[in-house]
C-alpha cells in the first residue's frame, strides 16, 4: 500500500526536471507547462536568478526565528508595499490558506480594536476558494469540501457571485468585512467587474467594513498587474498572496493598510517558518524579476495574444469551445465536455493545464511565456478539439 495519505488523485506522471516553460520526465519527454503548478512557478522552472538566490542563501542561513531581525526582510516588505496602491504592512507565512487566515484574523482584530467586537462575520461568495484549513473551507462554504468536516467555523455568510444587492442585503449588525477573489480561480476563472468591486468598496466604506481580496491566485503579476484589483481602480484594506510570490518556494503573505494593520500588535499573530531567510531571499529575487521594467507589460501582451488565439479556436469549434474568459495569463476556456477529460487529453499531447469549475480548462502558464509557446499550446488544443468533435 501507499503510505502517502490518499487525498490526491494523482495521474501517472513524474517529472524530474524543469527548464523555463517546460517540464521533463525521467525519459526526457518534454511537456509544455501551461499550468505552472497552479499559478505557482511564475518565473518558469529553474529560473537562473531564483536558483542563484536559493543557492547563495542556502549556503549561508536557512532559518533563525522571528525572535531576531531577518536580513532582507525589511527591504522586501518595503518593495512589496511600494508596488501596491494600498499596503503598509506585510505578514509573511507559508501558504495561501495561512495568508487568508491571517487576513480573516485582521478583520476581527480591527473591528475589536475600533470597539465593535460583535462585528465578526464576513461575507463571502459562491464559487469561492480560499484554502483548506477549517476557517477557509468554512469561508468558501462549498458543501463537497466541507463534507465530513462539520461543524463549519462560524462567522461566514455566503452570497451569489457578482450580486451587489445580495451583498447589501446580507450586511447585518454582526458583519465586519467582505472577502472576495477579484478573479475566481477554482470557481472557473470568473472575473469580477470593476463596477462590482467598486460597489463593494462603497458598501464597506458606508458600514465600516474591512474589504479583503484573496489575491493568492490572481495576484503576483498573473493578470498583468501586480495585483489584479489594480485593473478596477478599487483598493482593498487587505490582500492575501501566495502561489506565484516566490516562484515555487513555499511562501504566503498577507498585505494590509495601516488603518487595519495597526491593530495587529506584537504577539497577536505569528508563524514559526514565516519570513525565514530562505523564503525571503527567493521572494526578493522573484520580485526583482517581476517588478522590472516591462515585465508586467509582457504578461499583458502574451496574455492578449493567447486569448486572441483561443477566441479563434472558439470560432473554429463553436460546438466545443463555449467561452474564453480571464485576464492576462489567467485564462479559462469553457468547453462543452468534462474539463477534466479535456485536460487529460491535452496531457497526452504533452501540454499541461488544470481543470476548474463550470467545465473550464484553466491556463496559468509561467509569466515568462512567449508567443511561440502559445502557438505550440494552441496546436495541441486544436488537435483535442478535432478529436472530441469526431
Ligand atoms: C490556492 C488558493 C488558496 C490556498 O492556497 P494554499 O497555498 O493551497 O493554502 C487560497 N485562495 C486562492 C484564491 C487560491 O487559489
């Protein structure tokens, strides 16, 4: 028997090395990676600058403790905050779920701090995904994910996606905040409209609620902005981040403005591994690449090209390709078949993607993707469409 807890349905594929947008198995078969470990390998595989940072730091120091100052931490936090339109503080942890948890605690702590300890409830949305801890599965409240783990953590009120009236109606005397992904990932690459997020901001301002975005998947350059909410002109109070933030080194972060963040005083939260020197070094190297001139513009350009090519496929195969949606290099293709089946057929053609809800095939490639890689992927997608259309 396998001694690995059987919580994953793994396919029968083992990769032994990666280079740029490609992964290789032991027999040196090459796969085009258009999923990047679910939006994680933002700089592709084995990016020289990230490898260098990891090696250099690995030979110096891995872990000390948050009891001490950490070399590079202050500079990294400053660089990240300066790259946003709202953040004054960053809390570093190790994963997306932890980053969301930190944000949820910040919402409660803020309301407590301003004299509203009873405003502990948070409004969340159908189709949401925020991680797998008890609080984050309770926040997303998807019955299948909660099954067997009840009772859910109290304090979440779920409303339909994109329905501003439903949000307003759900605001009660115990509501303290709103949590939303500006672009839903697992939910099927559903983009929140600017009007909707603007509406949420107004409601938060009117009722003194904390607006929290979950940018774990759609942030860190994925849509061609550092955080995707920058497309909408709306600033949150809190944003969670992880996945692409350190190109594959496990790291999460929760960004917050001063108004909310100042209530998180010494001893109110923490993490043993969080902000360890190795993670800080690799994240700093990732930020160096991501925030360099022209990088995010490249994401927009290649993303537009990718989307355009997919739209052409939609015209070629209107019965199979029903919709192309997303932004930048976070793209969803809604297909008229089981998206898991579509993903598997693409994998057989050595192109890696990820399924999402609503029969969506998700493309979350490394942000260093080029048009020639898009062409390679599109050729395989066309083949799969042809096969499926018989
Ligand atoms: C992946 C994801 C998470 C959870 O991240 P983990 O690192 O798996 O804990 C949270 N929110 C969103 C939007 C995600 O896509």
